[in-house]
């Protein structure tokens, strides 16, 4: 004869702990994925901004020398 096995309070708590554990594992994985993706992107953005700064400085120096030469 088969008997229905009802989960006890201890079993219910273990299931919720597993769910919480799985959720925290997923969040940790997503955080790690974002971190590993954002680090190279931030370096690329920083290099692009540095390049733009150099170009802007050259343009301003060119404009300044042009205006200074006309005086």
C-alpha cells in the first residue's frame, strides 16, 4: 500500500533554503558576468575619451594659433 508522504516543517524549510541558495547563485553569476563584461568596456571608453581629449587639445591649439597669427 502506498502512503502519502507529507512534508514536515523541516522539509519545507530545506526547500526554501535551496530556492534561496539557487537564487543567490544566479545573482552571483549575473554579477560576475556583468563585471567581466563591464571591465573591458570601461577601459575602451576611457581610451576613447583620452583620444578625444588629445584631438580636442590639438583643435584648440590650431584655432588659437590661427587667431593669434591674424592679430
